[in-house]
């Protein structure tokens, strides 16, 4: 990414143009360096981190296009953004500038304002593409030749441009490569020679070196004819090594026949040069290969970055699909649950209706029977009193004998008890039907004010057969206000939580239910003395279809449904459990209507 502010280098032989351009660009926030000749330009490029070069076409000592061509041939500056500024405006001049390697062209007649627009556009374009500048650190060249004189002279020539190491055999070269690319710096080589600079004189010499190489080798220059291992054999060894097989190699030889060049290229050399050629040619060939290498590194880096972007995008999309799939499963679960609850509600309504009809007959009949029994008892009392009044001994004896045979006192008491028990039974049935209707809430609006304790009591009544006298229910609740909610949904939550607690208790145990008001919320706790939940499972308890029960004994939907219902009420549900020490489910619900809940039109 481009630094802010960007650093601009302006090259022009006119001090007036330099001053005005520098003043304007600095006023726009750029850091600006200026130069009047090529030598100073190269020094600034080498010493400063320049983001873009602006240069004039016509200068006394150099042509602007020649400077551009020179920079494009140099591996350090092949990607430096360059804008050519000149008084020429012909189409052929623009084409010449572009062919030389310029990125843009500005006529001096257009003024410095347009130049700044061009600079801004070019830098923004590179920034948008996330193209980073070439790292202009010193490149490391390894010379491999058995001639010390050639090594010293070549080192001295290349030293101003590169870091140079030298060895006198192929084996030493392989050792140095291993050392340079090794993760550890403990390996020492024998007979390796590096270029060192004497502090006092600045002269270069070949010296024995056991010091590890600080940075990898960027390019090799290899002599063909060497003892023990020839240059071709060294190239073959390098190309077969997966760690440094991609290093560019230039073959040196006193032979330059077509067969020799072909053999070197086929073996893996990237270029071939006669050993007697001018060292400037070697420098240029090194520049070319390093430029290609840098382009390869850049494109590889960009490909890796794009790959990472694609992988990140795929990962993000995958996570979104997983989340959407989970949401879909949850929605399907809710739909299945809603359908089941609807079917259950219809069943409850039908059962309640069918029970209510005969129950009404029984209650009416019991009422009539009780009145009739009371009338008969009154008649019997009248008969007894009448007999005693008229002193009809025969009649009295017959009545007394009949009472003895009938055991009238016991019969009337038993009949009264039967009627009382029957009436209590019918009241119990009537209460069960009412609780069933309250639990399903089929006759109430979706949203209304409700007492949570009534819902809990209804759920306990529905689960009474599972308590079976082995589980004690403790109610430690304060007086709570009614809350605005969907009572039927919350009843299902209470049902699921209590059912889980019951199943978690093996044998005798206790379930404690606590309730209290805190600010504008209601807090409920369902505590059991059951087996507890292992910590590794607690984060998954509210996931759809997750269950710790054996196959066929649980669907894994109860707590997931409870979680969704509580969240729909803008509340929270939490679990605190320790294996072997029971569990506590804590509910928090707002007293006023939760956002997202819709009131029924007929509450």
C-alpha cells in the first residue's frame, strides 16, 4: 500500500520549473525531492524511498527517454511509476514515451495542476490494485570460479551495485547455498571466500569465512571449467534441489559455440556469457535476470494474496451458509414444533369438549341424586318420628327390623361419602380440563398479560404423573406482577425445563423453583438435584437436535425451542451445572411487551 504522504522525485534542468513544481506539490501534501541531472537522480533513488518520478524530456546532458530506459532495465526500478513532462505534444512523442516505459505523459502547457491530477490518479490506481513497490534492498550475488583474480576483479566491479560472495568450487557453492537457506546459522563452510572491505583502506580481498550468510542468494554466476565439479554439474545439482532450484544462474565460459550455449541452457542456465566479455555486459545480464526474478516474486506474491482473498471469501461465504443452514434448521424446528403444538391444542380442545359434555351430565345427576337422597332421608326421619308418636308397636317393630337389616346409619353415611367423593372427582376432572385448556391457550390471544406462576403450576400438573411421589417440588417465589407475553409459548418453556429436570433425577430428588422481580425484569430459576451436565456439553445444550439422552429417548429440540422462545421475548436463558451436583436454569424476562411480539387483535 502507498504511504501517505507519497514521496515524489522531480527531475528537470530548470530551477524555476523545479521550484514551482515542488511548491505546488508540497502544498498538496506530497513530500518532494528535486534533481537537475541523472547522477543526482540515481543517488536520490538509491537513498530515498521514492514513490513516483517526474522527469523532463529534454535536458542538456541526458535525454529523458534514455533515463527511463535505463531505469526500466534496472531490477530496482522496473516498476517505479514514471511521468514524463515535456513541451512536446505530438502523438508520436507520446507513443515514444510510452514505448520507453513511461506510465503517463503530461505537456508543460497543461500546467502543474494537471500534473498533480496525473500523479494522484496513478498512485490511487496502484493503491487500489494493492501493488506494492519492489523491495529495493541489496541483492546477493554468488560468484563461483576457481580463478581468484577473476573473482576479485568481478567483485570489485559489482560491489557498488550488489552484495557479492565468492567461492572457488562447486562443492563450496552448494555448502554456501545450504548455509544461506538454512534455518540455523551454525553450519560453517570450508574454503568459502567472501568480499570484505578493509575499514582503513576500503580495498576488497578474498578471505576465509566461517560466518553464516545473513541473507539468501539471489543469483549465481558460475564458471564452466572448474576442478572436481564443473559448472554444468553444479547447475544440475542446484536444479535438482527443491530449496533453491529457482535461483537465476548465468554461465561463464571461454567457449561460446552454439553447442556450448545449448548445453548450458538445457542443463538449466538462464543465460550464457563469454568470460572475456566486458563486465558491464555481465552487470546488465544480472540486472535483467533480477528484474525477471522480482517480477516473478511480485506476481507470485499477488497470486498468493488473491488466493488468500478468495480463500477468506470462501470461508466467509461458508460460514454464512452454515449460519443460514442452522437458521433454516431452527426455523424448520419451530415450524415442526408449532405444528405439533397446534395438533396438541386441537387434541386438547377436542378431549376437553368430549369430557365436558358427559361431565356436565354427571355433575347435574349428582346434584339431583344428592337432593333426592336428602329428601329420602327426611322421609325416613318423618316415618320414624311418626311411628314413635302414634305408638304403633307393630309398625315400630317392622321399621326397626328394616333399619337393622338395612343398617340405615351406615348406608346413609356411605351414600353421602360416595356422593362427596364423586363430586370431588368431577371437580378434579373439571380442573384438569381447565388446566389443559390454559396450557394450550387456544382460547386466548397470542400476547396478553399473564401470571407466570399459573403457567408453572399448569406445567407441574401436566407432569404430575412423572413426579410419582419421588420428587419434591419446592416453591420459593415472591409476589410477581403479570407480564406481557405469549403465555402458551412460555408454558412450553416451563414444560421443557421441568421435564428435563425430572429426567435428570434418578430416584428421589428435589426441584426448587424461585421467582423474584428485579427492576423491570422477572427472574426465574429452576434448580434440580439431578445428575448435572458435563462442562463439554454445556455450550451445545441449546443447539437444535443436540441431546445427551440415549437414542430414541430424546429429540434434542426441547431446550432449543425454549431458547428461541425466550429470545423472542427479548429475555435470556442461562445454564449453571456441575456434573453430579445438579443444574440451575435461569430465565430473565421483561415485564413489558418484548419487541417483536405482536398483540392478538382479540386479547
